[in-house]
């Protein structure tokens, strides 16, 4: 073997040495949260409607992403709209534990309403107004985009209400899945229509 | 930087851990240095210029944090910078660093290479780590470790030659 090849072999062994950082990343998230160094903590969780990404700031839950969304695009959005100190907290985290527990309870039929600190900074303008209004539609009930627009004294804003539902930063917690078309059609859902169908079926069964 | 910090942890975390293990030995000290490296980096992240070579920057931070870990454990007023840092790391390893030579049970494959790296003289070990793991240019390694660029180049090349010989002796 040539000298050069042996050098490459020695250095590539070094570069390929195992380096599992999972435990260290949990410790980093804990230390960073304790020292107030994070803009956003996030965690991936499994659920009956597919993997979810939960994101929280020091103020509370700020964004829920579905499996159909590109995680990297979601993190880029959070970094640009909230701040670049975005960190994964797969272990324990004050900001995320309660949200993860309540969403799990809800999706497994053990909870009907959420009682969580929320960071609503991604719900801005008229869309934000619509999104905050979503909790008026109770568990097991549905409303139409048109009814929601009328309820906000903006009967002509049906399309804008649809857009507000589609861009709801806190789905599940703010139940945009309960909003349907006037003709009974499902309308849209950021998490995909299959997820919307399953949520509605779960709620009407309970 | 406007990009999410987590992407840098994901992408460069393993490299920085290998650098810390090469410098301090695999164990609690390397873990502490890694943790403090990324905490410092997180603090500085929003102000870091977009054009920064993130990996090289993290390796420089890791060098300083590794020296901090040793300095704190040494509990002595010690001079800082360049060759003094290398002397400090040298004394540390000779004195029996905490956790040196032990690797997590789930990473048996790593034990051999770290033992070989630990057997190198300190300057060679550090230069190999910063050059071949961290990808730093020799001029920067010379700045971190004191001495000339040529000396850093020679130390890295002698270190790799020693690893190579050891490799040849291993069946």
C-alpha cells in the first residue's frame, strides 16, 4: 500500500470513529433552556395521525407541524420569524412536556380541551383573529367557513377565513379541523385531509 | 446567522465530539467540552456573520472550551494562550485525565482509535485533531497552539505517521 493510501486510511478511521451525540444534545437543550438561551425548542412526537413536530418558546407552544410538512422548512420559518436559536429538545423540557402530554391525551380520546400556555405571535392580523376564534367551536361540533366569517362580522371574508385555517400555527389546540365547507365538503387541512377526517371521526365517536 | 442553530448541531456535532475526544480522551471531559462548545456557540449564533465557516469556527471554540475544562480541573492560576495551552493539555493527559481511555459501552468500535490517538505526544495529537478531524488550515492551528505553521504541519504529519504505524502493527 502506498504511503498516501495508509495516511488516508489512518485519518479516515479517525473521521469514522463513532460519535453518538444524542445524550449530549438532550443535555444541551436542558442547559440552554435553563439559561434562557433558546428562541425555540422543538420535539418530534409520534401520534395516531402521524409524526408531529411541537415547537415552543419561553412563553408557550408556538407551532404544531404535521408529518406531511417538511421539517427543515418548518425550522427555517421558525428561525426567521422568531429567532435562530432553534434547538431540538427530545428529552425533558419545561416548555414542551405539558404540550406533548395534552396533545397525546387529546389524540387518544382522554382530553377535550387544552389548557396550555401559548405563544400566539405567529397568529397575526385578521388571520390571527380568525385563528383565535376557532376555540369557539367545541369538541365534536363543526362549523362552516361561512359561519366563521359571519361570526367575526366579516360575512364577505369566506376565502380569507379559509386561508386563516390553512395557516393556523396551532392546529389541534386551535381546532381548524372542525371547519367545513357549506356544502359539507371537508375543505382543506395543513396536515392532510386524511388527518382531518380521522380527527372528525374521533370527535364524533366520543 | 439566520439559519436554525439545530442544523449546525446536527451537522457538526459528531465532528466536534471527535475533536474533543482526540484532545481530552473519550469520557466526561470530552463531553463537558462538547457541551460548553455548543452553549458558547448558541450564545454567539445570532451575531455570527453569514459567511462564517461554521465547522472551523466550532473547532476553534472547542479548543478554547477544552482548555477551559482542563484549567478548571487543574484549579491553578495558569497562563493562557498558544503554547501554554498545549503545555496545560499535556500536563493534564500525563496526570491522568478524568475518563481517558473509557468509551461508552455502546461504542466499542471507537476504543481502539482513541487509544492510538491518546498514545501520541500532545502537540501531535492536537494538530492531528484540528487538521484531520476539524479541517483547520495549518496557519490557524499554529495560532491556536503556538509555534509556526511549519511546526504544526510537521506535528500533524508525524502524528498521522505514528497512527499509521500502529495501524500496520494491528492485525
